[in-house]
C-alpha cells in the first residue's frame, strides 16, 4: 500500500470521485481527503434489504448505517452527483459467499432491484488521531491495517448472524485514553474502541488476521480494537447470501461530508 | 395528562408491558420507568419499508432508528419477550393520511407484510434533565409537551419528504447550556437541541402547535427545540401513505434498555 504516495493527492472528494469514475485512479482511498467521511459499500438484491438494514440498526457499533438507496438507485445524499456504480476504485462481486470477480465499475451489471448501503469507516477518524500525535503503526510500517474476527456475537436478524470483525491498532499506553476520547467523538464511523488490551478476552489471536497484515508492536504499545465496517460483509458472506457487491478493502467511497457534519 | 399520578408506578419495563398487554394500563407512558429508553412506533407495509428506513437513516436527528423488524415479525431485540402488536397502551391507524381509528392492540388486524420501526424518543432524556435541576414546564403545568412544525427541510427519499417536527421546552436561560450538554449525551434519542432561541428563525409560531398544549414561559425562560420522533409519522401522513399504524402520542413503547446502553 503506497500510503506515503497517495496521501499528498486529492483534497477534494468530488474531484477524486470523478477521477475514479474516468478510470484514472484505481488505488486505495486510505488517507485521501483527510477530514471527509469515507464509507464501506454493500449492495444487495432488494429481497434481503430490510433484514440487512435491520441487522445494521441492531448492531450500530460495527454497522453504522450512513445511507440506504431506494431500490435500483445509486445516488446518495452524502455526495453531490455521485454514482455508486462507478465512483469507487475497486469492487468485489460475491456469489454464494465466494469472491467471483474484482472490477472497477458495476454499472455494466446493474440491476433494478439492487439496494446500496453505505456504512461509516474508521479510517475517517485516523487523521484526528494523527493530529493529536497518536501514531498509526500500520502506516509507519507501510502495511495494511490488521482486521480480526472475534467471539463477540451480534444481534441476529433473519439470515444475518455471526461475530464482530474488529480493526486493531497498537497505541502507546500513555495515549490510549486520548485515542478513546477522540474516536468516541465520531460514533457514526464506529466511535470509541470495543476493547482495549488482552486480545484473548475477545477471542483474538494476533497472529491470525482476518484481513490485513501482522503489525509490529513497539515497546509500550497496547492493542486497541475498534468495531469494523467489514463486519456486515463478513456476515453476508458467511451466511452465503446468493449475490452481493461490496467495495474492495481499502477502496472506500469518499463523501462530501466532513466527520463533524455527521455527528 | 396525569403525570403526577403515573410517575410513581411501574419501575420495571417488562412488568409495565405485560400490564399493558393484559389491558390493565391504558394511560400515557411519559415519566414511567425513568432511565429506560422509550420509543416511537411506526408500522408500514413492506412495500414502503426500504424507503422509510432510508429516510430515517438520512435524517438521524429527527428519526433515530433503534430497531426494524423483519417483515411480518413483531418482536424487538430491545425488549425481552415483547410483542409490538399488544405492548403499547394506544395505537393510531391511518388510511391515506387520515386517522381511521384508535385502538389498544393491533394483533387482530396484523398482516404478514407489516414492518415495525422503533425510533428513539426525547422523553427518554427528561429524567436526566430533572436530575440536574432543569425544570420541565409542561410537567409543572400538567399539560402535554408542545410540538411544532418547522421550515427545516429533511433529506427526501422516494415518497418521503417534508419538514422537521420539533418538541419545545422552555428552559431557564442559565440552564440552557447544561440542558444542551446533557441531551447531547444521548444522540439516539434525538441528542442535543436543533435550535435555541428565536422561534421564527425555524418557522415556528409558539401559538400554533402541531400537537400538544401551549406552555407558559416563566421570566428568563428560553425556548429550546429538539428534533422530534413524530417527524416520520408526520411525513408518512403528509404524503398519504395508504396504510400506517403508529403509537398514539405519549403512549410510547418502553424498552429494557437503559439510555446508557444504546450510546
């Protein structure tokens, strides 16, 4: 992941989305447009839409719903003129719980019964941690953020049930309280941590990532776990929903809303 | 409204729900089970469910979604063993935007395509205001809380569009900041005020209530306006959704969750 390179580009979300739409940017969005809300994307046939919406509403910590489209629509109130079929830099298409293909747009396969869900992403609050002098080890080490599965059960709805996926960031022990307070200011992008400290208490083995890389801890670092917006995708895959489109990890949708706008 | 009388009864939400279910309590729930989350109820045919869910998600301040049922279901994760068809003390049934009937249960008219929506209610944070010595004039004056329509436009979705309904409480001017801070701790029951002071700035005439009574101001009181969970009902009526069931104003659903539980 070329974090160091991409962070200097694209201050304006609309410009970024149009560049992606034209096919001129296909890399990750982590670190782009700092301060603006980035979201996860899940697209499901309308048959599953109400149960999926209910699942997110019942589990707001891992699944903070920021928008739902009307069936067949691909716009969002979070971004002027956006087209959710083309304005993300990479999509995953899953069939019966298996990755079928990876693509740069889903306009060509769009159907009138698709419903889009946008969910807050914890990358949104990272610039605020950095501004407060809280280091992000995965960025320093130029690797992907570590995600883990846990033993924390979600409230089930219809076919959707399972456990929470978390992101883990090593935080210097004297900065843990500050990282908690800062992230808690943004409940709609996962808010404060779900767990701090001993990974085994939530069923996590740090050597067994769900997605991402094994990050190195520096002396005095404590593992801090935040609920992750990959959770609903994970659940939909696990219960083998017949057809689902999502953003590719790290390739989020970048909105026009500042983190402060969505309270 | 017999606030003074009912506030001393029913500390336990489950006991209250069962009493209501048996038909032994038919009064308002305002002030009952202090500390526990009370919710507004909207029941719609599943045809409208996704657009209504999206409307709530896009407008979280007036429409904080706390739960959605699967089509045909009437349970909720917010209350053990609850039946949303019988556990509220009064229901309103609307047809084409007009009140058709008022009843004490909707089990006898239940259909398999109904979807229940529970929305946070600002009465939930009132005990915390009272604990901080902030007076509630409508309770002192033994009248109904004043609700007003405003000129604040909501983000539209499908057929749902219109303006925010607010509740208004006169607050002594030296207590306004404290009332703001306390209510803001509970974003899922409307959180902090939408507006403080001059009513005309949000299109409100204090003599023209949408629902409720005209409250008397004491010297030094400032009008403070909170987004109100009656908003989505108001919108569904205004756009003449063919069929809708709601709680009657003041007759909320009382959950097992403490306000602190739902963050």
